[in-house]
């Protein structure tokens, strides 16, 4: 895991020309603050989910919460791309830390993601690997670069410092399991080199990679590697969602100009 470097991010930051952008959270609480920043939106029901269409600047945004887990998040990402025509996907939410350097409230942006609960090793394949796919899916360097620049500017404006937010980069492991015990956490570190764990990011990554659509996944750390927390999850989720909403909006402003 490393801190996002401003010089490297600037090299990767070529402003893309997206007309349709999808934004996903796993839970309703993760998208409500974002929707409040865009009061003009319409709702479309599809496949047991609701997609909010938002006209913004010269583009159209599609916002939805997928529900928890890999299947739901993959379905939401697929609908956004295949039905609504989204040209980029941003996924935000919370995750548990594996890396001891990650603290509660830190923002981790994924450089690559894997599915930790895939196991066909009986056929000689490495854990997490599916034939005709990839063990690790890399996220968009351009979108990650934009996120890094936003983090620096956002931090400088909110804290009155020049340092900004130290957005951290690392590997995210996803699976249909809430990982809470120390042994499993250490296994994820040893097996995949993972810095954080959650339940949706890698499946969104697989969908985006299959369609050739750029994506980024960023997570606010909700609990430290040792499982400790200073506030309740509900309290953290509320405050984190508001910060993430502002962060996404500033990313959109960078992308759309």
C-alpha cells in the first residue's frame, strides 16, 4: 500500500470526455447524501433496483445502490453499462482495513481488486482465479489520478493546509462474506496482498473490465485491522457517506469541467 503521489497522478490525469457516468454504493445510506447534492433527478425502476438519472453539466449521471454482495453489485454495474450506456463507473463506500497502516476514516482507492472467495484450486488454478478472466483487475489510472488531485485540493480547502487528504492506494479483496476474524484477515494479506476487504468492488471491476469501461473504487475505512472502532458503524456510515458524496461531486467537476 502506498500514498497517492501528486506528481504521478498528474501524469495520469487526462480529462476524459464522458457523457454518461455511473455512480454506485452498496447501501441506500451511501448514496442518499450524493442525491441531496443533485435535487433534480428522476427515478427509473429496473431489475428490482432503482436508478436515479441526473442531468449535470454536459453529461448524465446514473446513481444507484446495488445492495450488498457481488451478485447485486455486478448486476447494477451491468445495467448501468449495457442499458444506460455509462462510459465510466465510480464505486464508493466503506471497507474494513487489513493493512495496519490504515486508520478509521482513511480513504483507500483500489489499484487492483480480486475475488477472495473464488476457489477452483482443485483444478490447478490459483486462489481467486477464473479461467478466461484475471486474478487481479486493475482500475483506471486516469480516474485514480483525478481522485488523487481531488483529495489534495479537497483537503487543502477543508483543513486550510497545503498537505490535503493523503489518499492511500492499495489492493482490495472482495467476497460474499463479512470478514471479522483475525485469522481470515491475515490469510487475505498472505494470499492476495490485500490492504482492505469488502463485498462488492471486485465484481464491479470484472464487469467493467469485460465491457472495456474505466472504473475506480474507493473506500472509507470503517474499522482498523485489529477490529477496533471509536464510533458505532451507523455513526461512521453517516459521516463517511457525506464526505464521499462531496468527494465524488468534486471528481465529477474535474471530469466534466
